[in-house]
């Protein structure tokens, strides 16, 4: 009995030593991985967080002293109207992008991969052209003597040219064309991962194709819809070229006000405060979205 009690601790010491060695090896591997990625992390901190921190500092400086005057100015009626118009246009473009992009993404997800790949090339084709060139192309198409008005008058649909540019209509059309691929890409990635056996199972249980779609397929596609919607909405908040050209100065968004404060009034503090507000809105939107669904599933991840 004495011999057994003397040898028991020695037998239990072996697993403890192995555990400590494995833990030490894990810590060493983690340290090596961190050491390898440290230069890239340092570069990200310098290039991303450095400018953001500098903008935040400028937004708190007024006449060389610490002040919240730039943020207090946001509560005036003029800034409220600019933010309100920016959100209205962003929501409108996002809603239209969902209505136009969802059917196309659904069609692509149901087609064979070869045909879907060709359609994806067509979706990505606008990225091969400069944003400025695409905006000027819409100006040519939408102006009073443009191709669209000329075609409508020539076919007798209208008698006088429509006001399609230098207003909200032209701004929304141009922004929708720019943002549509950003809606289709995450939607297609999400729809492609949905297992169609769920639809067949619903049909075998007596559901009609429409009922099976609305009760099975559509709920599974919502992560892709959320991903595309948040991506388009955030991009719309900061877009500048398209509303500046197609709006004709009548449509003022936050990005245009930032440009005016920096380039026209040389007030970097006011411009920085607007940039910080937009960044805070973006972070809050992504946080709210992460509370609704897993970020990786929105882009086709597991």
C-alpha cells in the first residue's frame, strides 16, 4: 500500500509536465506569429489610425485652443439640413439598389457557374472605367439635350425635355449606377451558399414555390441583403464626385460640405469634425449590424 501511494504522484506528474510544455510551446508560437505580423500591424496603425487621430485632434482645436465649437456647430439648422439630405439620399439609393440588385443576384445564383461568371464580368465592368468618366457620361445622357431626352421626344413619349440633371433625380440615378455592384457582390456571395435542398424539402412538404421562397430562401438571404445595404449606405454617406457634378450645386451632401470647409474656407477643424462624425456613424452602423448577424456569413462565409 505504501509503495503504491509513493508512486502515484510520480505518475500524475507526467501529464502536468506535458501540459506545461504544451502551454509554453503555444505561447512561443503566438509570440512568433505576433513578431511576424508586427510590421504589418505597425504599418496599419501609422497609415490608418494616424490620420484619423490627427483629424480628431484638429476637430477639437479652435484658434489654437481646445474647444468643442466645431461639434456644437453641428446642431445648427444648416448642418441639420445637410445631414438630413445626406441620409435621405443614402437611404433612397440603398433601397433602389436592393430592388434592382436582388433579382439580378438571385438570377446569377441560380444559373450555371459558367454563365454566372459571364454575368459577374458584366457587373464588374463599370469598375474598369474611372468614376469621373462614368459621372460625365451620365451628364451627357441626362442633360436637357441629352440622349435620353432626345430619344423620348423623338418617339413622342414626351413633348418637352425632362429635368434629369442638376437635381436630386440625376444625383440618385448616378449614385445608383455607381453603388449597384457593391450591392450585387455580397448578395451573390450569400445567395450562392444557400443549400437548395431546403427548397426541395419545403416543396415535398406541400409548400408552393412562392411559399417555399418566402419562408425558406428569403430569410436565408437576409445576411447578404444586410451586407449589401450597409456597404452601399456607408459608401453613399461619403461619396463626393457624383452628387457634386450631377447635383449641379443644388444637392449638398456632407462630403461636399467637408470639401468646402477645407478648400474654400480653409477651416480644417470644421472639415475634420464632419469627417469624425461620418466615421462614428459608420462604426455604429457596423456595430449594430454585428448585433443582428455574424459579419462573416454576410459575405458568403461559414
